[in-house]
């Protein structure tokens, strides 16, 4: 088992295969199977996948966890729990910010509330959490950098268009919207509290 897991939900964009364990979530498992990317596990209720497509998912997965369609948790939650059981140190989640805002809300909630090294990625967005400490955030081709307090926080932002120094940011404060990294990296110090970091493009 590798230390990094890549979760793929319902996403149609090309995914580059890298050194990681791949976990397909419902239709995301079919997407990975069609890309000929092997999975350590496929998980979901698979109620919207045809029988012949399920055969392809089974063929490309070391293990398939079939969930009941009627349940008290989402497929994404089940996948995150599976990652915790397997002890992954880093989790990249593609397709967690999809068209359905209810699933989007659940996945952002998982990001903010789970004590995991988790990143949510789609075509235009990268989201992750910054805990107390000093952080270097790379630009990585994103135009905007937005930071919001998940818990009341004291923060310092440098090497950005709108710097802040030991600024108290409450959970109601939206001042962190649409900042920009001036060079290739920004320095973010979370003196106390916890931040949600979003790197975005139009």
C-alpha cells in the first residue's frame, strides 16, 4: 500500500496516472476503469451503472465494496472512512466539487471536519485546510487565493496582493476572498485557529 490515495468520483476530465493508490467512487470507478487505471478498491452503490459496466469495474479493481442504495451516509463518506482504515497520509479527491451542490456541501464538510491531509480538486478549484503553523502555498497556475476561517483565527499573509499581519479573522469575516499570489509562492502563518484555503481560476 502506498501512502497517497487518489479518490475519483463522477468526473469526466482526463486523469494522469501517478504513484498512488486509486479508489473509484461509484461512477468515478467506471471512469477509472475506462481509462485503464487499476484501483485498489471501488466503492459505491453503483445503482446508475449498467451491468456490463459493472463487469469492467470489477475487472479493474482489486476489491469492490458494494453499498446499499438506501443508507445514512454518502459514497464519498464511505470512501473517506475506507482511506482512514487503510492509513493513507495524503488523500487527493477528484470530482468532489461537482454539479450537485448537496454532494458538494457534504464533501467540503468532510474536508473541514476530518483531521486528514485531504485536498478537493476539480477543473478550476483546489481546496484544502491549513491548521496552526507556517505554510508555503504554491501558485500552481491558479489565479486566486481565498482563505476563510473555519475556526476563529489569527493569521499573517505575505507575498500576496493583499497582505495581513497578525489579523484576527472570525468565521463571519470574508476579507480573505480573491487574494492573489504575487510570485510563485505565498507564506501563510496560522497563529491560531484553522483556515479553509481555496485556489481558483475563472
